[in-house]
């Protein structure tokens, strides 16, 4: 079982920035594929960005224009830097760990973009 702790959510004005962090337990982080998902009220959980164990990155639609996913294997942490936030980015953001055939989810961190 992988323990996951997410942080960095909060209330921000449109145009602002936030950096989400997701830290895992154990020593296998470097081999994990990681992803950030989000779920807005009344909607399904959707992929935002992913980074594999080799550092390859992928983004959904045009989110890569404003969001950047990165990882620090020495800290067992994956980050999601979110810039120029919009009201429609409001959601609970979840970290997903994929290790082989197993997947683990964090508890989520809430991001609210509002003036």
C-alpha cells in the first residue's frame, strides 16, 4: 500500500498561481507513474497531467499552456504548478500513483478560483 499526501490547494483569484504537491511513502517512487486529476462539482474526475517514471509528460487538451507537472524523486514528490488560473479550474485535485498493475489515489486537495 502506498500512502499519499497532497497539499497546496486553496483559494486564489483568477490569474493567480498555485503549486500542488503530492508526496508518497516508501522507496519505490522513482518507478511510479504519476498523475494529477481533478473533479469539479457534479462532474467526473478527469486527467489533468501525467508524468512517467522516465520523466515523460502529458497534458489534457491545452492545460499544458498554463500547468506544469514535475517530479523530484529525491523527495518522493510530484508537483503541479498552475499559473493563470481560471474560475473553471475550480475542483478537487487528486494525485494518482501507478505502480505496475496497482493504482493508488490521494485524498484530494481543493482548489477554488474566485474573485
